[in-house]
């Protein structure tokens, strides 16, 4: 149900990008995928991936380390409790 709400707000493709990043992060929160790799894996456009990454950066969810490397910056308890995100 919660995912369906996010899909209505953000759109299915952005939610797919977020799910992909979260499920492909290493234990330390590092995500190592280039934009083109994410596009290819999910069959989404480059602008969609870029917009999603920018949104996550603006909201403090991820931090860009270098090209193709991001790091989740949310504390683990915030990831488990969506009420703490707002």
C-alpha cells in the first residue's frame, strides 16, 4: 500500500529507481552504478534517473561521492520507520 502511494506521488519509474538503488546498496550504504547502467537495468530514461538522483540528494537520502558512486546517508532506523522521514 505504501509503495502504491509513493508511485502516485513520484511516478512508477522514479519509485523503481529508488527501489533499485536501495536493494543494490552495499552494507555500508555505497551504491556503485552509473546513470546509464541504471537506465539499462530498469529500461527508464536518463532524465528520469537524473531527476530521481537529484531529488534523493536534495532530500538528504543519498550523497554523490563521484561519478557512478553514491552513498545512502539516512540512518538505518529512519529507513525502517517511514514516519521519521518527514
